[in-house]
């Protein structure tokens, strides 16, 4: 049906004095003897538009919260530079009823409760703002890479190799439960692909193949991790931004990550001022100032070895003890970014034992050319590296981990035919949204969160 977005009506004075048709869901409704006031929202704006119903002598029935309605009326100037729509009762059409058991009748629901109604929580101010921030950030990410000559590629979601080499993959199979097969090899030989397959944990390996043909590529799609991690930072299905670039060394990876992050956050501040102000007021005081501070300064940089010394000398009583060779935990990452550097900081050159097989080995024989970006409030938000371009060193790293070479045959071939220095990183999209909104739980920044034990 023909109608105008509520966002357009409330942001443009050109509609004042004109008759418009808008549709939306009733957020609140107040009824007096002669006038009713309805707050209407169609999802295009964080702000509602107020519909004023001149009841006259009619027997007007106040619409309930949650109803979907269409109204046709005259736009008038309201107070404080707002606009309203004046209508008569017969200019309101109920498109969809909402009975009295509509779960969002009252305000003040907890985020925990709203997670139990993921199909409805988008009608609240909080999730109205979250989904819009998510959309604007996604568009900014695509725009950044497109403006810098990157080619957008779609890597497979079903794969025969494990990018991280950790085995935390969801299995993809058409074989149901059966005792017919006596061995694992026989089971997979009779499966759909004739071999073991799983959901991709990352598009990086295939992205490298595209980068060695196109030079500069990026992926933006879902990844899957079968980790039994029931934490506020982990999802079984999440969205991943992964640029891969030929002729790129570690310093170039760091420069790209900083430039891209500043671009997309700057774009968000410009395009979503109402949403950022909302999160600043209700979820994290000082959020806007923190984001503005982030993009106005150069990020810090420290090696893993230097970071370990800073943590050991801090005097902090960390839950996880700190020693060279340990994997940094969130408490360590936040201490470095919030207390030591007081800004975003890159940590480089991690021990090779705690990083993935594909990372370039440094001359010291102990570390790899890896980098993590740590930000205040969240911890790690980006992980990347220069990739190992030396065939023999890559083979040795895989053998040390007991990895089978066969699933990686194509990947290894890249080191035989015109190999070049190359690198890239992965940015967890949901963690970026958490950082830019102040939302504390990753379940609240994705439409339908997939976590261990939960697939509603």
C-alpha cells in the first residue's frame, strides 16, 4: 500500500500542511474526552510520530499498544521543532490487532526477558536502535572497501578444511543415525560429499586464493564456531569481515585495520546521532565521547612480550595468571586498552604456539607476525596477521600441529605458483556493534542469537 516513511515525515518540513499516509505499530496511546494521542513507529526512525485524533462526537475506540495501523491526515508543526499528524477517527485503519496479552504492553522490560521474545523485541526503542546501527555499520564497511578498490567475494559456508586448525566446527552431513558403517572413513565415504564437511569458521583460506588473483578482496558473511562458550562475547553463528590483500605485510595490515575502523565509526556518528545519543543515555554514559576520542587519535602499539611485562608489573590480581606464552584473556586485554594506553592498542608478535598455523613466522623462531586490536570496554575486536608465504615453513607449522595436508592442497599450492607477501584480518561484526552501542551482551546485537543450547 502507498505510504510515506515516518522518518521522512519527521525530518522534513516539506510535509507540513500536506496530507500524508503513514503506517506503523502503536507504541503508546492516550485517550481523553475529545482527543486521543497515538505514538506511531514504523521502524524507519528511532523517534515516533505523534498522531492526534480529533474525536468529535464519534465513539472512538483507543487503539491498543502493538496494533498495526494506517493513518491518513494532515501534517502540522508541533512543539520543539517536531511534527504531528492530525486525523479524524475514520482516517485510522487497523491493519493488525494486538490483544491484551501482547508482551510489550508495559515499558521497562529487561534485556533478558526480551531475549525470550526475539520475534518482537525489535519493536522496542533499544532494538530499533541496535538494528539500525547494525545496518549503517554494514553499509559503511562495504563502502569503505569499495572506495579503496577491494573486490567483494563470497566464500563457501560448507568447507572441507578448518581455517583455525582447532576442530571446533559444526559437521555437515546427510547421514542420519545408523550402525551400518563400521569406521569413520566408511561413514564419510558414503556421505553427500564423499568426505568430512563442516560449516566454515572463516572465509580466510578461500579469501587468500581470491587475493592472489584480484589483489585486494574482502568477505562479509556468517561464520560458525562450535565452541561450548556460554559467555556475553561468544556466538555459534556470527558475522565476519575479512579483507585479504596481496603484497601486504604486518605494518600494512595494522594501517588498514585502523583506517577502516575510524572510517566506519565516523560514518556511524554522522548518520546515527539519535541512536548514539540513546545508547549514551541508557547504556553507557560517555559513549559518544569515547567513539569520538577513538577516531581522533592514533592507536597504540605494543608487542606481546612488552604487554606481558606491563601486565606482570601492574600489581593487578588477575583471575588468569600472566606468563609469557599464555593467551591473553579479556581481563588482560581490557587492562591494556583501558588502564595502560587508555585507547585502542595493537598487540603484535604473539608466540607461535598460541596462534594459527598460517601466520608468518618471525626470524626469532618463537613468534609470528600476528596482531590483535584491543579496544576499551570490549577487549579484542580484530585479529589478523601477515600470512606465511614460505611453502616449507607452512608445511612445518602444519606438521607440528598434526594436521592433515590433503584438505589444504589448494591452499598449499598458492605457495608454489607466484607466491607473494600477503596479509589480512578478521573483524567480528557483532563485537563492533557492541563496542559502538555499549551493549554488554552479544546476544543483543544480532537478530536471532545462536548459542550453545539455544536455537530459538
